[in-house]
């Protein structure tokens, strides 16, 4: 049988899904990268969720944002989420308090100086991510792993802003972080296998399933998900059905927990548009062109839940 041209890449992904043998040997000798302390950059929707699951897993976490109000809001969200888990008896009060005691807030990025892993969850603006990674590279110890929660920006481009591209990796948590099981791990072309293994181990400790892919526009999750959402918007634009029917057909017929239009509203229509543009530009195929209705809605400020109006009213 003629091997598929991409078989080599698939083998590499398989290897990275479990720690390579060499790493296991080094771990026995106590030389493997060990993650004890974590800094999360950004206390927003994703950052506070990541902080919560890391603290619940026993890590010391510093949650850093640019203003104290944002840190306080992030902390308040975590406290609310933990007490909800306590009331549902999925966590004891003692465990919740102990997780909270492991979290500290900061508005100083130098607080990341002595951590083993930084998870960046700041806005999806390429220049902001690049300058932030360059800054973190100067602040953190040489061995610190720098991970990005980006939904769409190339890990290789982010890594190129640092002098440690072998220690840069994508750690793509899903929203809402405390509930969703998956973390999509994106290996840059220079990411060390040891770094991947350490990050997989940390994710598993957080109760997540880590699945690996290589750096490519949209990675796996958004390359498949966003074109489906875009197709649902084209279906609406073509007058094939009303939003409730489109979402209902996908929920009841395909067993999706949420319809594609409701999911666009939840993620933010601006985010969906941004990712479609990344796919369109990065893969150079017009099948990824964003639907005109999506472009129009974003221009009109109909961003979904966060603006009160999207495919539905909130
Ligand atoms: N929201 C989602 O559904 C989702 C899902 C997966 C991945 N992501 C990705 O996660 C990242 C964050 O998204 P979000 O939804 O949490 O955004 P958000 O706007 O809720 O939070 C971002 C936070 O970062 C802070 N911030 C901005 N610049 C900073 C800096 N230089 N240092 C420290 N903090 C800074 C902001 O003040 C804000 O509190 C983005 O890259 C996004 O693409 C989002």
C-alpha cells in the first residue's frame, strides 16, 4: 500500500499523545519537567476558568490581569463557581476553600517570574499575544513553559516572538472551562516532546483529556467547528429555515448539545468571523469564506450574548 504523504505527521501526533519513552525514563530518574506553580495571564472568561481548574488540581496559581477590578471580577466568578459545585455536592466546602487558598491575584506580570508554566488567556489579538510572549520570555526562568490558550493564532508565530520556541505550546481549553473535558494541545514545529509530555500530565491532573495536533490554521477544533457554524449562517441567509429550526435540526438530528447559531452567539459572532478569516487566509480556499450575513451582523454590533443581540435576543 502506498503510504499517505501525511502518515509521518500522524505518527508524530500519536507519539505525542502519550509521554515518549525517553521522557518516562527521565521521569524515573527525577529529571522530567515538573509543574508545581502556574501563572494564568488574563482573568476573563477563560482565564478565571483555567485558574479554577488548576487550583482545584492542587497547583499554586497566580491569576494576572491589567487592572485590579478585572482580577477581582475573576476571583468573584471563581468563588461563585466553586460554591455552585459545593451546593451540588461535587466538591466539599473544605476542598473549595483549599482551592481558593492556592489562588493569588496580581496586576504585575513580574509575578510570573518563578512559575513553571504560564497559561496566557488574553484577548485574541495577534500583536498583543506576540508582545506579551516577548515580555514573558524576559520575565520567566529559562525553563518555564509558555502556553497560549489562543483559538486561532499560529503557535509558531507566537513562539517566534520568544527566544525559547521549544518551550512554547498551545493549550486550548474549551468554554466553559470547569465543565468541558477537552484541552486541545497544539505543538509548534519546535516544541520539545518533554514540554508536550509535561503539559499533558498537568492537564490530566486538572481532570482534562489532552489531545494533540500540529500547528495549522484553526488547529483541529475550529477548522471543523467554524465552517459548520458558517454553513448554518449561510443556510439562514439563503432563507432555508428559521434559526430555531436550523438549531433544532442539528440538536435533535445530530445529537448536538447546542445548535450552531446558538453556539455562535455564545462564542461571539466576532470570534467566529475572526476564525473564518484565519481559515480563509491561512488555507487559501474560498470554501472558508465567511458568510456575508455573518460579516454584516458583526458590522452591526450583533455579536451574540455579549451584546444582547445575535441570532437570538438576550
Ligand atoms: N471565550 C471562548 O469561548 C474561548 C474559548 C477558547 C479559547 N479562547 C481564547 O482565550 C483567550 C481569552 O479569551 P476570553 O474569552 O477569556 O477573553 P476575555 O476578554 O473574557 O478576557 C481577557 C482578559 O485578558 C485581560 N488582559 C488583556 N491584556 C492583558 C495583558 N497584557 N496581561 C494580562 N491580562 C490582560 C483583559 O483585561 C481580560 O480580563 C483568547 O485568546 C480566546 O481566543 C476563548
